[in-house]
């Protein structure tokens, strides 16, 4: 089955490339390249190949088989994500609510 690659940031690409090299002796068979993760998702749902995607992209698609990728020590590979904002924007109720929501998620 061909791998579907999507355009992503350099850091994510490096993590995935390193993981692949640690686990396989041959490069992946990349059959399709697309410009964004949404197109990639639709192609996977329609059975056109496989991809390595953030978990959230397919979490509600029950028909798609999902496997967590792990490093050599068996730890799940995670990507850190940051949120940036100016303190002044916290005066807006919607921004303040969203920032507080994210902070609560981080504690769980």
C-alpha cells in the first residue's frame, strides 16, 4: 500500500523520518504527495493508502485502522505544541476562555 505524504512543518517531518529510519531498512514507498493534511485524510478514508498523521485528524473515523507509533524504548512519539498570545488579548472573553480551556487540558 502506498504512503500518502502531506506537506508539514520541518520539525514534524524530521521526527517521522527519524522514526522510519530507526524501524525500517528501506525508505517508504511514497505513492502520493498532497499539499495538506485534510486531503491526506480523505484519501486514507477512501482507501488510497496509509499515512502517519496526528491522532486528532482521524480520531472520529472508526472505519480507519489506527496504530500509535513508538520509539525503540516503546514510548509513544509525541509532538509538542505551543500556544502564543499577548496578555492584552486576555481581556477578550473568548480569548480568555480559550486560553483557560487549554491550560486545563495541559493539567490532565
